[in-house]
């Protein structure tokens, strides 16, 4: 096995030594929750969302003044293998659609007052075709991870990871297969809507990529470079930076979860500050979540990407926090509490 490139030294250090959550902040949230005019635990997962925010923001009174959806957009050389129902040009066209407000994620964010930022990652230079060559060299992969860390420069108090990239469900499937075993057929789904022949091409592309890179996939970051994409590397960077800057993360679907899977494979504790928004209709997503010991908050049969599921989870988090902050207490509402 070739040694791991020293280009990743800083990334590995940040993943290996992540800050802990603030349990005192969680205790403060629970103390207030016990005084609200409702039976204890009656809001179920909504109560857990407020605790999640408190733990990873490090605030006894968590805030959502600046929630942000980040979409990382990139192109993939593997589309030359006929793995997508849409041409590569659609990536740039959809980036324009995000900016112009025409996409589903644009409308969700506008309706619910969530900031939306789109990061274009060299759309004019697709990654290498993973069936023939590495997607990225190690220096470029490390640099893209570092670029993704800049996503938190606007000081969000919650970040939602989303992506856009024709062909990226194929590379995500290849990452999962390399991490967790199995063949292409075990991990690929219909993505943007490929027909049966397209699904077969996707599975075959994953198998050929795994065979081509056999012997060089011994470390999660090597897997990312050989089989991944710029948007997955950048989402990994955003996830890492968020942990160190006390920003909780909501991860979107099948492709965004691949970035978390890389982090988890380096250090399972590195994704403790991440909430997985939903279980995608891509069949491999549930399997990947299970491999990490995670569950999606929602299960709506979605497979759109672009951060749409993560944004809906953020809406739930905003609702949960609003209830926590604005519901009356038993004392303020003069409501009798539970008998001692």
C-alpha cells in the first residue's frame, strides 16, 4: 500500500482531536424544558433538536439567528460513462437556478428565512474519470477540503450541507463501496432518474473504478481522492471547520452523507456534531447511515439533493427552538404542574 500523502496531515489532526460538546448547556436546556407547559418529553424529537443545538453551539440559550444552507457544486469525469440522465452542463445551469431563486432549495430558504450560499468548484474542470484515473490528486483534494472550511466564514449558527453535481451519486456510491464493501449494484440508485440500462452502467462504473484503484484505497482520505469529487471534499472541510468553531451541522442526503462517512471512517467521534436530515430514496443511503450508527430525522422519499432535506430539518430545528424559547412555563401561565 502506498503511504498516505503528507498533504492530509492537518486534516487528520483536526478530525482526530475534535472539541467535545457542552453538556452543561444541555443540562440548562433540559431544566427549562421541564418548566414548560407540557408533559415532559411530549415534543419528542423536537426537544432533542434544541439539546443538539445547545450542545454543539456551547450555549445554554442556543440561537438560530444565522442558519445557512451551503451548496457545493462540482463536475465529474465519470459522466463520460453514461451514468446520468442529464448532461454535465446541467450543473452550471442549476447553479444559476439556485442564484436566481428558481430551485426548490431557493424557495425553501426564502420561505423560512434561511441563508443560502452556493460554492462553485471549478465547474469547467471535471474531476478525473474514476474508472480510468484518480478523481483528484492528493494535493488538490487537500486544498479542496481546506477551501470547504471557508464556508463558515459568515459565522453561521447552523450549517446545512448540500451539493449539486451531475454524476455525483455514482462517485458517492463508489465511496460507500470502498468504505463498507460490496459491489456497485449494492450501492447505486437511480440518481437523477436513469433508466435500467443507465443503472447498469452506474453499477459497472463503480465496479471498474474499484478494480482500477485496488491497492490504493487503504485510507478514507485516499478513497476520497481516488473516487470522490470536489463537492464531497469541500463538504468534508465544512464539516471539520464547523466542529472546531462550535457550529452544529445538518447533513443532507446520499451524496452529502458520503463526506460525513469519510470523516466517520477516520474518527467516528468526528461526526458527533452532525444531524442527518433525512433518509434518501436512494437505497444505499439507509445502508450508509446504518453503517455509521445513524438515522435520518425525516423519511419523505426525497432524492433531490441540493440541501433540500437539510433545509427542511433546519425548519424543524427553528420551530423546536421557537417553542423552547416562547412557550409559557407552568409558573408564568399559572398552570398547575405535575403532582409531586
